[in-house]
C-alpha cells in the first residue's frame, strides 16, 4: 500500500504544471509486448523518431535481479524491442521493436495530442505465482521480501513520474493518465492451473495497476494472445482457450476494458512464439485505434 500511495503522490506532483500536456499510457506484459520485430523490416515512415511522442523504457530483468525498471525519457523510435537495456541515465537500443512504435505514431495522428508511454515488459513472465521461470507479476511473491515483475513495474513508474520535465525543455509537463495497454497471457496459457485462475489474477492486477496511476476508471486495453498452432493438437499453449475465455469475460464485466484482436491469421517467426515484424505494426495500430475510441467517449 505504501508503494501505491507513493506513486500516486508522484503523479500529483508531475501533473500540476500548465506547460506541455501529454496523454500517458502504460504498455506492459510479456514477450509480444517486449517486441520481436526487426528494425530492418520497418517501412520508411517508422524508421525515424516519432514526433510529439516520448517513451520511458523500464529496464527488464528477471525476478530477484537488480536494476529492474531503471530508465530515462527519450523520443520514441525503433529499438525498444527485445534486447534493449537502460539505466537511470542511458539507453542501449536493440535491433528489434514492439507495438509501442506504431501505437505512439498512430495515436498521435488520431488525436493530435502529445503522447507519453511508459513501457515495462518481461518476456515469458506470468501473472500467476510460480507459473513461469522467467518472472511473475504476482504481488505476494516470496512474502514481499524479494523483487519480482510487480516491483519492477512500480520502480519503472516511480522513476518515470519523478521527472516532471520529460521533454527536457526546462518547463514542467502535465501527464494525464489515459490507459493501460496489456499484452500478456502466453505463459499462463502454457500452465494448466495458471490458466484456470487467469481471470481472477488479471482482475486483481489491473485493479492495482489502475490505482497505481490514481484512477480506478482508467481504460484497460488487452491484446488477444495468439498461437502459431491452429488446432488443439499443434498449439504451443495447451490451455490457451482458458486464457481466451478469461480475456473475454474480463472485458465483458468491466465497462472501461477492451479487447483487440487481429482480423487475419498471424504469421510467426521460426520460434513459433513471436510474430513477424509487420504484425507488431498492426498490433500497435489496433491498440492506438482503440485508445482513440476511449478518448472520444
């Protein structure tokens, strides 16, 4: 509770200025939010920094590792996909990108607003305790005596909101929380018990994330997870139907929750878990179009 109150206090400090206004979004989840698109595959319009859009990239690390969530505000550009790393004063870009790139570009175009994105995603992470060796977002991890993905999320948001001049122009900026974009579930769909409790865990996690940003009515936009296997016999995630059902039920029971999905079969890279480059562009656009709809209500 102390962590949540501290973050809300920081948010209040960072939103009192009358200088530049930014719509603030958190983008989180596991590897398909992290992003496996190749920068070399990007069309020309995506290869340069995105105008009027800033990103705070929280350094992704495993549970119990140090330096998770550290980062700095910078222009949104290619290179914030898997392999990117950051400290509290520098960023090392990768050769990959995720849905944040087209999300920020498209949403800025649709709204004519300045966009601020906080991103923290950890490949392979589950929201159920003990379901994945790559990390967990469960809040009762080791009786709260160790660090996990929930803690890294909190560190990321705290560090992002501690800077009240995110564009570096010498004047404080106004950050207006506008939504949470969540792309996750593959790890839980691989684990039978985790898939059964996905709805309860998702509900709890999203409620706590909304309160982290001080708004229990904050829109939630989920990305429907996909499997390279198109039949139950060939699927990578044997319990994906349970997670699909949980995602559907979550949006049906929460007025400000939405689910986006591809309208065509998704093509995967050779590992069969991650999308080909153009699908990360499409996913970001889907998120942006839904986010713009929530602003219009």
